[in-house]
């Protein structure tokens, strides 16, 4: 109770209440003030409840609070009946109001949402005689349709709220998508302009479209294939589970005997018949009585303070009558009735024990069923996780024996490792002791050297030894490098000799070819000089003939006079002579080159 009050005080001191209570001041509140605190909490959940209860009748306050608590689905504690709860709420009883405050402050946000939805989802019951009117019926139907539409819209709103998207992010995404859309449209237009210049672009576009459709179909078929593989895998797993269950059931049936099975079935039949014939009818009867009592309470009008006083007086009168009857019965003290009462008590005790055991058995069965479901779920999870079956029977025994052997090996290895660790610690300690002894000896040696006047002798000796060791290492390295260099030189010499031997025939052939080349070049120079002299002689003869021809042409022109036909004939004659001259020069050059080729031979031309 103290934890409950502390929780209530802490929440009332926070936003939005700010009451500034402590445990003492809150516990010392009067009933009217406590009801006002409860009303403030209800007003935070539903703003319609903002009322000063001093200006309201107690019956109206109780009715308003009870209706809101009914909408919020508040259930009083198990030991409190509806009548005591109503009475405690009217008079501001602390045992009634504290649990209500604790329950409301625990789930304020959830209850705000429930109160908000109650404004739109609590259906107004219209009497059937009014629904005969068409206008009222249409309005009621429209009202129900709007209520369903509100439900769907509220669900969508909650899904959007919990989806993690905000309006700003959605707007940014929409703007970015619009920009991408514009860019894609421009790109498509550019590509269309490019494609229009290509021949058969419509046919190529059709083929590309078909290719895209086939690729999408291929992706869909691959995805469908993967889904079918998964379904096959799950079906195989399910088949394995069912086979294992069948195997276990056959194993259990093989071990069982008919007598034990019959006995078990008889016990189950007895238990089920008891539950059906005795327990369930009693519970049903008690529930019916409770329902009838609650309906009677609901049908009664709201009770005021005077009605409560009358009920209390009636209860007191009935209690006094009961006490008087008990006293009269005790004064009679009939022995037979006493024995019967004893037997009745024993029978009632036995029946209560039977009911308790039946309830315990029912709970145990439910617990066993829950555990079996959990075991099946866990086995399925392990099977899906690593694909292995849960070991049972002999397999589990073998697994346990294997684990035991491995544990023994592990213990032995652990002992060996512990021995190594201990030995390592011992060696580390000896190393520390030897270092300390070395330091002490070095200190003693320095003191002796100081006394003898040769301080630093041991240090210089150590340095000399270190330098000599380094020198030996360097000499060894030098010797190794010299050996490596000599080996490298040998390798290079062998490679050079190999290359020389391989190139010797080629060099020999090259010398012969060079000699031939020199001879051919000399012969070519001689022939070229002969050709030049011959060409010069021919050129001089040609120039002389041309001079003579020009003189003859001039003489012919002067002797015959200007005549167009003759001039044309002379031009044709000149062209013919020019062609003959060029042919003659070409023939002379070809004959000279042919002579060179014939004299040089084919070998010279190839070179």
C-alpha cells in the first residue's frame, strides 16, 4: 500500500498535475479533496470531466465517474463487490480511490486514447419502434457507416504514426522523386531523338521491350522457384517431425499394456464426467447468479446517501436475526442434528478438497499442454536454426556419454595447462630473482672497481665483447655477400658464353651477307654511273633532235602560211612526237635497269 501511495504522489507532483504533495499531506486529504484529485486525473484523460465536485451532487459525481471508468474498462479489486465500490466512490473512501488513481496514473496515455475513441465508437442504441421510420433508419445506417469509416481511418493513422515516416520526409521524398521523374523524361526524350535516326528503330524498340518483359518474367520465375524450394524444405522438415512423432507414439504404444491403457482411459473418463456433471454446472449456476445480481444492480437507480443508510440498517437487522436464530439452535443442542452437522461438515470438506484437486488437475493439464507447446516450438526453432533434430532416448544417452568422455579429456588438458602455468610462474619468479642477483653483483662490481680505481672496466669489457660480436657478424655477412657476388659473376659468365655459342652461326652468316652486300653495292654504283652517262648522251641527242624539229616546224609554218587545219595537224603531229619521245625515254630507262638486274642476279635483288 505504501508503494502504491508513493507512486501516486510521485506522478501527481509531475506534469501536468503539479500538486506538490508528500506522503503525509496526501494521506491526510479529506474525502471531498480526494474525490477532487480523482476528478482532476479523469479530466486529464477526458477534458469533459473538468468539474468542481463541490458544485455537483454526489449522485451525479458517482454516476459520471462510474460511466467513465466503465468506458475505460476499469475492474475493481477481487475482494471488492460492485456495491461496495459504488459506496466507496460516493463517500470518497481511500481503499477504493487509491487503486483507481494507481491504475489511471499507470496508463494515462493509453486511457486518453481510449477516452477519445469512446466519443466516436460508443454506439447509441435506438429503440426498434423508432427504426420503423425510414428517415431514422437511414440516419442510423449512415451513422454506423461513418463509425466504420472512422475505425478504418484511425487504424491507418496509427499505422502511419508507428511507421516512422514524417510529413517533412515524405514531402522531401516526393520533391526528389518529381525531380528524378523530370530528369528521366528529359533523358527519354534525348534517347528517342537519338534512336529516331537509326534504321528500324521501331522494331529494335519492340525487341528491347520484349527482352525487358522476359527478364522480368525470369526474375519472377527465379523468385517463385526459391519460394517453392523453401516450401519443399519446410514440407520435408514437417514430414520429419511427423515421422519422429509417429515413431515416438509407436514406441510408447509398444511399451504400454492394455490394462494400463484402460486404467488411464477410465481415470480420464471419471475426471471428465466429474467436471461435466458437478463442477461446470456449479460454476455455471454461480455465474448465472452473479449475472442476475449484477443485472439487478444495474437496473436499480443511482443510490444516494439516505439509501445507503437504509441498506446498512437493514443489513444490521438481518445480521441480528441471524445471530438470534443461531443462538436458538445452539440452545436446542439436538445430538442427531449435531452428528448430521458433523457429517455435513466432513462431506463439505471432502467436496471442497475434491474441487480443489480437480482444479489443480485441470491447471496441471493446462500447464502440461502449455509446456508441450513450448517444447514443440523450441524444437522447431532449433531445427530451423541449425537443421538438427533434438536427441531422444539412446541417442541422447550416447551424446551424454560422449560429453562425459570429452569432459574427462578437458579436465586432463586443463590440469596440464595448470601445470604449465604453475611452471611458467615459477620460471618467471626465478628470472626475477636472477635479475635481482645480477643487479646486486653489478653493483658490488662497480664498488670494487671504484675502490681499485678502474671504474667502468666491466662496462668497457662488455662493450668490447659486443663490438667484437658485431664485427664477427659483419664479417660473416661480408663473406656471404662476396660468395653471393662470385656466384652471380659465374652465372653471368655462363650466360654470356651460352649466348655467344648460340649467336656464333648467326654472326658467321651475317659476315658473309655483309661481304655480299659490299660487292653488290660496288657493282650497283658502277652500273649507276654507266646509266647516268648513257642517259646524259641520250638527253643531249634528244635536245639536238628537238632543236632540229622546232626549226623544221618553223620553216614549214612560214612556207605554208596560217591555215587552221594545217595548224591542227601540226599540233597533232607535235603531240605524237612528244608521246614517241616519252616512250623512247621509258624504253631506254627500262632497258638499262633490266641490264642491271640481269647482271646482278636474283641474290643481289633479294639482298
